[in-house]
């Protein structure tokens, strides 16, 4: 019992230290939401779910990220810590419609 109590603060600390998670969906060759606000100065996890029947690529030169997401699949993309600002991203396979921006504030 004493060992369990000694580990409790570490378990709480590790749960608290988890990266914030944000959902991003690809549907009808568009990102939803098209504008995603994340905290400044923290590493965050984007969970991108491609609900389309075709693959799409999450690409951002500003974030230095590029990831192809299969139809119906989810992908985890870690970004940050970011400085305040706007970080655009596109779906390279449907550039005209699959556009968005991450706003760090």
C-alpha cells in the first residue's frame, strides 16, 4: 500500500503532462475546423481523421509537417511548441478546397 501511495504523485504528474489533443477532420475534401486555435509554447497533438473515400495529405511548410492519411484512417501529428502566429496547412491532393490554419495564441 505504501508503494502505491508513493507512486500516486508520479501517476498524477504523468497524466497532467500529456500533450493537449485537438481533433481535425477531413470531409468532402475540406478540413474541419478550417481554423484551429492551440496554446502558445506547448507541444500539441493533432488527431486528423480522414472521413473521405480517398487519401489526403496534411502538409504545412511553416510547421515542417507532411503526412498522407488513408481513407477512413486517423493520424497523430505532433506540432510545437509554437510562437504566437498563424500556421497555414493544406491537403495537397485537393489544394483548392482542403485548406486551413492553426492559430497559436
